[in-house]
């Protein structure tokens, strides 16, 4: 009788310990599995609608190298950028082609619209926010004339970069080929 009670207690204690220390698995875009505590993740939503691309296909050496941080690239389908996080606009470039937002959780997100579009000097871009302004996830940030930018000879591939990558254990891209506004795009694991 004592053995049966001891086994029952051991099973209950084992279940409770397993339940408390459980870690989820996340499937990454390189088909490897990692474990992470679900309370230590930051999800960056897609600020754009378009097709995701491998960094090796981005036509910009700076972004392709990852020197600015971990990123995801999107070939655009529409000329609208919405906030991927709730936080504060830390930088809005005078040409309105790039924005840095610091999320409420301390994630620094750079959205760089197109490649070499700084040379347009703001032509075809209209900002709906200002520097130091608070924004919410999904809020309209910038509109631009996608057709005019492509006709001017610029690549509309947009990079979304976590500039404080060093603050994370790792950052993973979505496995989706096509993303819409608000889709999970990047997951930062702390």
C-alpha cells in the first residue's frame, strides 16, 4: 500500500514540475527546431503586404550582409506601411523612406522602403506620423506611389530590420511566402 501511495505522489509531482517548466517548440524558416519560453518572445507584425524574400536575394549589400541587424525582406504589393508594433517613432528620415520605431518592449524596428529610394529625396512618399509620436500596431505610417517608384527604376524591396539584434538570443523570420498587414513576420526570443 505504501508503494502505491509513493508511486502516485511521484507521478503527481512529476506532472506538476513538467507543467511548470514546459517550453514550447518553434519551427524556424531553416527547418530546425528550438525551444523557448513563450513569455520571452517579441512578435513583430508585418507592416506591409507582399512576398517575403530570402536575404540572399536582396539587391543591397548593406542589408544583405545583416550588419544592421536581423531582418526580413518583402517585395511590395501595395504602397502603404503600417506600424508593426506599438511604441514610439524614434526616427523618421526627412525623405520619408525609412522609419525607426522602438516598441513598448524595447524592440527597435527599422522599416526601409525600397532600395536606394533615398535618392528620390522624398518624392512619391507621404508620412502620416512625426518623430517622437506614439503609434499603435496597425496604424498608418507612410503611403507611397509604388508604381511611380518602380517606373523611376527603383527596387521596391523593403527591409524590416531589428537593429538591436544583440539584445535577443535569436530572431526568426516567418515561414509564410506572402504576408499581409498584421501577419506575424519576425519573432525575437530573449
